[in-house]
C-alpha cells in the first residue's frame, strides 16, 4: 500500500486537526509536522480535544496514525559538546518527546547534528550521549535522518549512522529516516536503489528504516549542498523517484514530500497526484500557481 504525504502545518488554533485537514486536501494518507516553529522554543499547549477529533477522523478513513511523523526542531544539535548548548538540546528534545507522547505520535525525525569543529568522533560521541539520556523510558522512537554532509553535518554516511546506532542502549527506540535528496547530495547513487538498500542493510540494517523523505535535488550527486527540488525537476528525476516510492522492500514505510513551495504555494496535491498516477507533469509548476 502506498503511504504518501507531505510536510503540513501545525498551528495553535487547530493543531493536529488542522494538520490532518491540510493533508487530506492534498490527497495524502499520512503527513509530517513540527509541534511548533522549528527555529525557536515557542510552544502552545496541546489541546487533547483536537487530537482526539483528528484521531477519530483518521480511524474512520482508515489512515494509520502510527505512520504520522513529527520532525524535531532544527535548533536541536546534540553533536555540539558546549555544556550550555548540549544541555539545551537534551532538555528541548525531551520536551518535544513529551509533546509527541501527548499527541500519540510514535516517530520523531531528528537531524543527528553538526560537530561545529569538534571533529567527527567527538560529535558522534555527543550525539550518543544525548540520545541515551533522552531515550530513557521514552515512548517515542527517534529516527536519525540521513544528511547531505553540508558543513560539519553528521549522518552523511551509512557508517556514521551505524556508529550512532551502535552506541544507543535502547535499540528499540532508534531508527532511520532516509532522505533521497540528502543521499544523492551526500554522494550515494539513488538511481539504483535496490543496490543502495543492500548496502544500507549490510552496514546498518534495513529494519531500522521507518520513514523516507522524497525529494528531488537541485544539485549534482555528491555536491553536499542540500537543496531540495520538486519531484521530477531535479538531478534525481521522476522515474528514479517513482521506483524508490514503489519499491516493494519499502512498501509499509511512509513517504513524505519536503519539496519547495512554488510562488509561496504548496505543490503537494499536484505532486501526490503525479506519484499516484506515475505520470510526470512537466507543467506542474505552472499548474500549482494557476490552481490557487
């Protein structure tokens, strides 16, 4: 079964119910959201009534709520060993886990972090130390996102992801989110995805993959730039992305679009339609603008 969705909003007035309605307007059967702005710590109180309303609608529509994903804020950086900054990241991530727990969300995607000049080994050790602290008695599973390798980002290779997972005490509370743009920009050949999955399975373990971000890339393979492009308009290409989305080994994994807005308008309805029909619309960008 195709489980496809996109990033959606989560505002203080409508919360999860608003997120669901936005996803449904795109023709999606899953979605991903931040519980607040990803660049700051401002958070509103979770309104349980709105959560329950959304969960009831999803139950009626046979949408699997366990496939809905939360993304951790960008300002969390467990790799930074500065005492104050590290403590902030641990504390804030714990708070986000509590919010996920209240919302009943099972998975949270996390950028592993940037070592900010400390070096790969120290950065990875900091990530492991932070995750082991936040995952104690956690009801939420953290999914490490594969990164493009921009700057001092960690998680740019399967080996780095493996090293982090190896250091986690509760392996049941750790997983991976593959990002197609990030993999491509990190230097992996995503055009032969079965071969890539074989490599990941050998080095990390395919059972850890719980989510996939589906994005094309504005950059050539190995650029380490992390610039997303709309489906079929980048260097990965539509057919290769379709083969990833419909890969039988990833059948039960939610696929989430994080492609850029077009003239400040979300392209997700049109992109999901392309994915469902497996037909590339070269006029997608024109249609997104004209349909609003």
